[in-house]
């Protein structure tokens, strides 16, 4: 065990206790502009001497795969180098080699970023996929490498009888998920993923190795909980305060075409009043007419879930065309929510050596609902005739709303739900799909959904800085300047660019 890891573990235990009781508040900071850069090519061969074959350059075998992210629409981006890091020291070596040379430097965990900012054209990709270990300690804290994908995190925790709230896509990286907030299946009961963050090991722009927690670097710790990936440094290790795994129930209610107004109207009031143990997503598919279903998870057995589902059906006044209610353990519930069964999990959980990941071409944007419900007929009208577009409304409230909007960098504590607008696309159809999802996004804003979720990052979102961060933006700018005064990690939608 290295000295650095001893320090991280010593901090983790104390930090997990502080997370449980709320932790200290940090003062606001002043924002400053980032400084310029000098365009000088890095010495890639010097970095290769440090990393060996783990530094992949355009002429190397394997570069064509190493450069790829999840979204196939970003395949035209060609980084100057991909550094497959396996330690914080590797990350420091990358920064020492590339810092100040006028090229973008970006961090990649799962590679699911919508706009491909983690694979910058002619830049350096610091790929953390080789840092994917998951260790659960006797006190229930979990130490997770920043390159771990969610299915690896869930499997590691489940094996130790623990759980962590997180997203449903199994190949999303834990790093990006956590740093943007971490919406997911168990958030109403256990909070956002970032709410469970007890400590983070961070390599800052000057190659310093820090531990951020409620008791160490508290301003940085605050910013890492919802301030977005790639803004403040390279997180190489996370420490989470996990919860004991318990019985879960997953469910799907499919409703008849043409019933969106009734179901959505009932769903918004139902989920706002539901026990914290219930999480539910109202998923609307565009068409003539639109269709919808309610997918969710209950912390408990079907005996507790079914009466709640009956209330929704009664309030909607519409009988589902199908109803599935299944008891599951934690890991199987996460697989169910991902659409993965045991026999297809290998496709969702590829190994590092296993070749190209399952990938998709898509465009997507977001909004955050306010505390009040949206007009359900207005939402149904937005989706009418828009075949191939899905609107996913994922419930918040519960434990998420118990923290103040400035308790962490994630500001949407009073939101009823997040809204993701998604459409599959190819290069030939991307422009048309983008226009369609943006029209739905702007229509949601007209109905009262004004915020947006930074993990569903969007390059045409109006007033994007305040949409993502609200009143936390100024403080985030100050933290970014303190830890990255020269803008080493700057990118088009970084905090400093807002």
C-alpha cells in the first residue's frame, strides 16, 4: 500500500461519517478568467518512455479502437494520443508532458459523453479505464477506481452485500456519473451518487495529488459533487459511503397509445407524494399518437409496491396493457433496469481486452422540471408525431430534496424530475434528429422546465451555465480558477467557459 493510498483511506473513514451528518459548509469563491496557452507540440516519445505501449499514437496498432467513445456520431474526432493510465502517477506524467502545449487535455472514464469532449480532436485523452478496481471495506465504505463502469461497481458492491445509488446504463463510467451528480434508480431513497461521495483522490492541473473530502480540500470536494467531469482535475479514485443491500422490486407498466396525458398527469402527482422507497420513470415515445410506460424500482417487496402501483393506475383511469412486478436482489435489479439479463450481460460488460464496446449513434438533450408538475397535455402535444424520439422523465424528490441547492454543486434539489430527450441517429440523420430533440427541449422550457442536467451535456442549450448550475455557477468558477488557474482542462462547456 502506497503512502498516498494510506492517506486516502485514513481520510475516507472520517469523511464517510461527515457525509452521514452533512459535513461542513465551504465559503463562496470569486471567479477569475483562465489564462492563455502556448502552442508547442508535446514530446510524445518522452511520455512513451514512461507509459510504454499504454500510450497509443495515431500510427500505432489499436489506435482506431482506442480513440473511440460510445457515441458513433463522434467518430470523426481523432485525438493526438490516448494514454491508458493505470495509476495516479501515470496521470501526473501525462499532465507533465502535455500541460502548457496548447492542446486540449481530457479525461475519459466510460466514454459516454454526448458531445465527445472526452476524445478531443488533436488532443490528449487520459483514459482511466485501466483503473477499475472496486474494494469494499469492513465499515461499508467502498474504494472505486475512476475507470470502473457501473456494472463493475454494482457487481463488486453486491458481492459484499452493499449498494450505491447510480444510473441504469451498465457501461457508463462511475467517474462522469458521480461528478455530474448521479441520477439513478435508487436516488429517492439513497440520494444522488455524489451525495454518497465521501472522498476523492484528485490529480490537479499542476500534477499535485490531493484528497478531497469534507475535512480536506472542502471547496474542491463541494465542486466535485455535481460540478461536472473534467472541470477541476483528474479524479483517480472515489470513496463512497455505501448502504446495506436490501430486497428490491422492479416494475414496468405499459399503457395504451393515446393515454399519455392521463398517465403523465397522474404520474407527476403520484411520484411527488410517494414514499422515498419508490423511484419511477415515465417514458414517453413519440408517435401518432404517443405511447408511454412507467418503469421503476421499489426498495422492498412486491407486497409494498403493488398497492402504490394500483393507486397510479386508478389515478390515471387507464388500464395498463401489461404489468410486470418482479422481486430482485440489488445486482439483478440493476441488470433489469439496464435491460440486461444474465445471458446478455457479457455484451453489456465487455472486458478491457474484449474489443470494441457496444456503441450507439444518438443525439440527446435535457431539461429539469421545477417543483411543480408540467401541463401533461402540453407534453403530450410536444411528442405527438415525433416518431423515433423518446422523452424520459426520471423522478427526483425524496432524499435528493433533503439537501439545500447549494449543499453540493448539483443545484436541482427541488426538481420533480429530470427530462432527457433522446433520438437514435446516423451521420445522415443527425441534423434532423438534433432539430427535433431541440424543439422538444425548448417546448419543455416553455412549459416551465428551465434547468438542465450537465451529464446530458448540450452544445446548443441557451444560458447553459445557469441551466446546469443555477446559483452555484459563480462559486464553481472560483473553485476552477483556484485548482486550474491556467485552464489546462478547459473545454467548450467547461465551468470557466460559462
